[in-house]
């Protein structure tokens, strides 16, 4: 039986297990290193490196040794895969000097992460993506809560005169503008009012009608959602300024006249 060189104590157990198994198969075969080389197609010097733990044998060499020693190749390849996962880091721990980069070991697998490590990287990436998705959902929920709170504050400051104002529990609605001109006036198909009083925090189809007409006049009010918010208020102030009206951001009969008769830019 061969007298084998002691393996490094700090070597990873999976690597030691593979090397010890390969040594056992060689001893069981009763062949010399030269004879093993002849039967496996790998040189005697290569097998000396493999069996002394200086190089990781390729899969084909492991399969060939399994046949020579009468072992199950699949079981031995499992050991090889487990050893391959730790081979690179094991070599770094045992050979790295500060400032140096260790050279590739002869007979080592091609560059790139071993299969097990690649799987861990993929799983880690998926975990990060999931965490980011959850974070985005949380941020959106917080922003929605803040917006509802701001609308509720605006409602409280507007007094009780408005018949329909923003509610913090309101479900968002998106209206469709169906613009048409009749008797020299523009309509969006949502309300035919010409004198309804609309102000900040008001809601409903009449607000959506005004938003459609503001957009047509070249003053984007934001989403056509029927909510008289800051962007809608600024758009109203712009069209009032264009037509020489009182710039108060409130839609009354004079502003409706400007909206329904405004020419598109």
C-alpha cells in the first residue's frame, strides 16, 4: 500500500474526502502511478498532483479512477462537485500572500464560478429583487397614506361650504374626455354646467369636465381624475391670467366661459 503524504490540516473536509477516496481507489487497484496514468489517459505527474492535493482533478479523471478502482462514478462525481465548490477559496486561504494573486493551479477547472456557487449567486440575486419589490410596495403605500392625509387636511381647511370635496377614503377614478363643440362651446361629455362653482379639493364629474377643457386649452391639470388638486388649481390660474380674469384658482361662470370658448394652442 502506498505511503501517502499528509494532507494540510486546514484543507476543507470536502476536498480531503475526495482525495482520500481517490487514494483508496488507487490502492485498491494495486496499480502503480504509471499504470494508473496508462489506464486513465492522465499523466503520472498529473495524478501525483491530484492525489497529493495540489491540483483539483477534472471530472473525466475522477470518472476514469472510479472505473479503475471499481467504484460508482456518480457517487464519486458528487464528491468532486462538493470539493470543487470549496477548491478556489481553499487555495486562497493556504497560498495567498498580501498583495499577491495566486496563479491558476494546473489541471484546475476553467475559470468561472463552480456550479454550486453560481446557483447561490442566482438565489441571492432573486432574494435581492424580492426585497426591492417589497420596498417599492412599502414606499408606494406610505406615499398614498401621505397624499390622503394631505387631502384630508385640505378638506378641513376649506370649510364646510363645498358639497363634494376630497375624502381620504376615496377610490381613484379616471375619466375619459370626449371633446365636441356645440354652438361655439366646447364640451367633454362629463358635465354641461356653465356656472358651477369649483375650488380646491372639490371632486366629481364637473371637475373632470374642467380638467378636460384645461388640457385642451394647453394647461395640463394632471390626471383626469375629477379631483381639484394643486396641478388643476395652477392650470386654472394660468387660463384666468390669459383671459384677464381674477386669478384666484376658483372656477366660476367667467372661468367656465373661458374654458368652453378657449381656442386650442
